[in-house]
């Protein structure tokens, strides 16, 4: 088990690295469920996950050298809606990538939790809640990308932008601390605008699988104040999407 400090995080700031684990998210959820207090600024990072997962129960790669880590955010009565933390994490993640590897062609955030490079998935975010705590899990293809049956993937190394896992972890912890602190200080409107500036452009055709209405297709029309994706449908209706499996049309 290795530990490193996050330079900008509040004390006690800690990145704890384990050689192998089922899932960093599952481990933190279990610890929270057992009554353990886990402070903001703590990260659990794994060299290898044997049961990593993404949204909708998808399996995620445990490729050696990739980043696989989770942290905890505390949600208070005066904080913005908890689901917006997925977008806040996206902003922190995109900022980290930009700072470490510079501009990549068509590197965009996709609502609510992916980083794409030219439509290929580079990174994903998974939020899971336990009471007033939200576990934020992040996976980034630094070295190798998993072969997924339903979408293209890419790794930084394949783009000629290799970054070591530990360097990435420290930089992400710093960016997450800055973004989360702003979120707690009612800075969600500014973070929302930052997310929009880093995301697929307005008008991008998106499809969402709705449990009741089936597949809905519309042009991306921004975010509502609570972070829901807004789609403009063919008949001009503007619909808020609070949950669902959203894809770029033509992926």
C-alpha cells in the first residue's frame, strides 16, 4: 500500500494506492456502510480492479497503468443538487487532462459522465450515493483501452501522450479539490458554464433510451439549472433528461 500527498487538498489529504481490489467504488461504499467516516480529499486508487464497472453495470477495464480511483464528496443541505457532482467531476477531469497532455483534437465531455476524443471513450465517471456521502469513481485509459462491444475506446498512450498513473492521480486530486470547494461555495453556476464550454456543442444530435418513451433523439440544447441535459426535439419541444443512456447519434 502506497500513500502520496495531494498538494492543494485540505489536511488530511491522502491518495492511498492498493495493488488489487474488486472495485474502488465498492470498497468505499462498504466502508461508509460500515459507519467509517471518510473525509473529502481522500482517494483510493488501485493498480488493478478485478470487478471494475461503469454506468448501467458495464464492466470496465483494469488495464495496468490506467487510472482507477474513487473519492468521497459530502452533501449538505445548502449544497447544490448531488447529481451535479458528476458534471463537476467531469470539469476536474477535463482540466487535469488538458493540464497534463495539452489540447487533444476534439476532446469533449459527454453528458453526464464521459470524456471522448473524436467519439472514442477515454474516461468515465461513476457516482454512487450512501446517505449524505457520494462516492465518485473515475477511470481513465492512460496506457490501454478496453475493447467494448458497443463503443470505440482510446488510450492516451495510443495518442502519443503518455502520463504516469501517479502523476495523473496527484493532478486530478488537486483539480477535484478546487472544483469541489467551488461547488460547496455555491459555485455551481460557474462550474456549469465551464462544463458547457468543454462539452459537445449545442445542436449535437444525441439519443437517449427512455424507460417509458423508448429512444428519443434531439439536438443538445444545454443544461438546466440542476444539471439535466436539455434536448430540442424535431417538433421544437425542449425536454430535460435527468437520467438515461445518452449517446452521440452516429457513434
